[in-house]
């Protein structure tokens, strides 16, 4: 299903809606059919600018967000379960089951329950297996949402018609997440999960603009070359980005640091431009400036280990940034050939300070959302 933004297919009904027969038939279908889907996580820069609170007010500086889908995929499988019940099992969380009409959306797995409720998917067991560490700030929950919507649509294809465009899957995944999160949500994670690849995402600045516009920064034939310029480290502790995001939003709403956010938008745009020219030194400098601004606004965006990783990257002429909104999770780096090679053993040594911290291998995921439907023997 993945590919370049804008690659669409027909949706005669023009909607994502499902009808009652789909819910009634799902369990029977899954007794004879295997339905699995997966979507990639991402590394990113310029996040938060994909929240409407920011991009509408910053339209005069053409805000954009960068992300690269990586091969740490979140996989979803639909299985039959007891009628009237919904069960969700996910790596790193306790399994939970509820009557479909009472499934809590404020549960740690509440986003999955909310998507199941949208599809009226009772009698279903949703299995989620993520290759990324739990709560690693790599966009795993949004990847799971995109994958789960893809699986449900594949299950109901005979009822609802052809698969809808990726754009509509992205908008549905974001809409449901925003409706249950209780805080403003960005949309970049869903875009990386659906489309894969390496993109700059540009946000609407007029009523005529679409909800997002994607630019392929590095195209697929060069993804292997890009990987040689990247590092990714898990800091060994889950991220707590909701508090940091809330702080950024409150600061922005109050009029604080508006000029700083303008510079963040400018840095992200310059990063996208530099990377498209494969100028890794310039890209690293743009990244480091963006991170320094955010550290001024929210010093706890990096913990002690994260600070050591970022500082080591800067000292070795590389750029380094927390993924998502920081507060734990992962740090990624970019740099020219020799500096990035020199940085790897330094990071590996820093990570030995914490039990669960480790390097994660980076491979660009060019595919995006994939869905498999197979008849069982």
C-alpha cells in the first residue's frame, strides 16, 4: 500500500464508513482467513509543527516536518474472539479485553479499542507486535493505528468496496487518535507509517491547501546510501513526551517563544533542503540548532544520557536529536562519512551506562503500510 504521497486508488463510495454486516461477518471470516498488516516507525525532525496550533500561526514561514520511515515495523493480526467482546494484546503491555460497547478509550491500549469501535469490530482479538522498544518515541502507536485500520479495511473489503486512498487512512487514524488523546495531536507519524520513505511534510497555510503535502527528500534508489549517515540509539527508558508537548503548546498559546518556533520552522526547512542535496554537514548543523532551541525552552527534553549522546555528536561534527517530543525514548544522529563512523563507538560506550540502552540498526523503509489477506488451508 505504501509509496509516494499522492499515489491513490479509486474509492467509489468516497467514504471510509462500514456497515452492520461487516461486524456480523468478521468473526466468521477470520476463522478461515488470515489478515495481517504492518507499518513502519520513524525518526523525525521538526515535530510539533504538524499540530494545527502551530502551523496555522506559523504559515508565513512555511512550516514543515521531516521524517524517515525505518524498518522497525509494527505488525497487527486479526483473530476471531468471543462474540460481543474485543481483546487487544500488544508487546510491552498487559492484554486487555472488554465488551465492545464498554471498551475504555483512556486505557493504555485505548487507541486500538477506539479504532475497533469505529469498525464495530466485536468478536475480534487484535494482536500487535512492535519491533521497536515500547514507548520509544518512534511513533509506534500511530503505526499500529494505521496498520489496524488497514487490516480492518481488508477484512471488510467485500462489504465496503475497494481500499480507500492512503490519504484517507492517514486522516482517519489521526482523527481517531486526536479524539481520544485529550491533547492536540500531530499527523506526521501516521504519514510515515502509511507512505514509508524519506519525506518533508508541509502543512496548510491557506484555505485552498490540502491537509498535507509531501516531498520525497531522498528517493528509494539512494536510501541505502542515506543509511550509512545515520545512527539510532534507545536510551533505555520510556519517553514521557505528553508533558513536554503540553508545555510547548501552553507556551505557544500564551505567546511565549513564538520567535523561537519561527526559527525551528526555518531550521527544519533548511534541514530538508540540505538533505535533499546530500549535504550532511549542513543538515547536521541545522539539526543541532533546532535541538538547542528546544533545550532552551524545555531543558528536560533530554535526560542525562540523552545529553551525553547529543553532546558527543556535536563534538564530532554530527547532528543529533531526540525522536518525537523527547523525554526519553530514542536519539538519532546524522553526519558526513567519517564523523558518523567515528561517533558510533562513542555512542556504544555511552550506552553501556544504562542497562536497557542500546544501539538500534537503521534501515530506511521504502514501503509503508502493507496488508496481507490469505485463505487458511
